[in-house]
C-alpha cells in the first residue's frame, strides 16, 4: 500500500469533439475512439496493450495541458474547450499530463450555439463535418425545445458551462490570458470539495475566475495589462 | 499531441470524487444525520452542581 501523492485531482485543459446519443450531446475525444459518458468517470485504455495506462514509455492515457494556448489550432477550431480532472495514475510531462481517469470540471462552448452546430470545418474533412452537424442537430432536437447546447451539456454532465465571447476557442491563441486561464484551472481543482458540499463561496470564487477569463477574451475590450 | 518529456508519475486519490452524483448545481451533497446526544437514564438523580475552579489568591508585595 502506497500513500497517494495528491488528494485533489490534477486539473488540465483539453478539447472535446461534440457527439450525441439518444439523450443529448456527448463529449468525445477528437483523436481517439473514446467518449465521456455523462456522470461517469472515463478510464484510459491502451490499444497497444500496456497493462496500466498511462504507461511511462507509451503515449496512452487521457490528455490535458497546463495552458489552453498549447492546444493546437486544428483541435481548437471545432471543439468544446474545458478544464478536466485527472486522477488515478497520472504521468506528468513538461507541458501537461496523461491520466488514468478523467471527468470535466468546467466547459466552454463557443458563442453562439449556432456556430457550434455549424461546426467550422477546420481540420475535419467535409464528410466528418457533415456528420458532426447532423449529430449536433439531433442532440438539440431530442434535448427539448429551446434548450441550448450549453443547457444540455450542463444538465447531462452537471458541471458549469460557460459561453465563450468568441466564435472559436482558437481565439485563446491571440489573447494574453495565460495567467487568467491558470487561475480558472487552479480554482476548479482547489474548490472542488467545497463546491460539492454546496459551498456557495467556493462556487462564486470559480465564477469570478471564469468571468475574469471571459473578459480577457472579449474582442471589444482593450487587452489586459501584462 | 506532444506534451513534452515525462517528468514523474503521480498517484492521485481525490478525497472527493470529481464525478457529480446528483449534488450539483442546486442541491448540496447529503450529509449524514447527526448522532443523538446521550441523555441521562430514567430515575437518575440530578448531578451535583459543578464548582468553579478556585481562584488563586493574588500575591502582593512579591
């Protein structure tokens, strides 16, 4: 029996692709055949046969990075950005982590919802984009009249969902918001236990950190001082 | 995606599960009912009043 290194999950940024099942939208991996079932922790599986993913010398595991600006453009342009918790066996890298278990802590959908449903092609092929649009439209139809994508994600995953003031998460690359994103990531993890127990102060602290980040991303406001 | 060189392996066991189980966002997690406080037995006499601690006599002229 070994003592754990951390008693709070590791928090990191990542991007999900928008999928759908019979009850609404589902978060999927943009690169691998894996989906995040609502209210269930996803567990890494290595397709190369590693015994305990993530392994040190392999590339398996559930990925997250320490700064959203590290997410490459092809991923950001058609994805749902979010901060995820990683726990279990976690391999720490210079720029991020690979984890054994993952569940989102906060999600950001591009504004407005129609932009997501339109799914900018980005790195997707036309056929992939068409299928994504159909899935997203289906999810919107079955999740109830007037329910936006953000509402549906909030209902299913039971995590805060915010709307980015830009049409693509790729706008992170053009703004000096690294420190603000770091505060959101820290607060997601640090206040997790208190938020679960209904601590409104902890929830408000996370909301304030998110608000500051969203203000930093607004194109109509002057850039934040360094 | 390239994350840089691996640095170390962490064993992370969160005290609170990051997966919500119906306690978010409006309803707080259900806490266990407080245990009942012990009550005196039936017929038990009234306990004698507790005396306060004797105050030390002030020392003067030391």
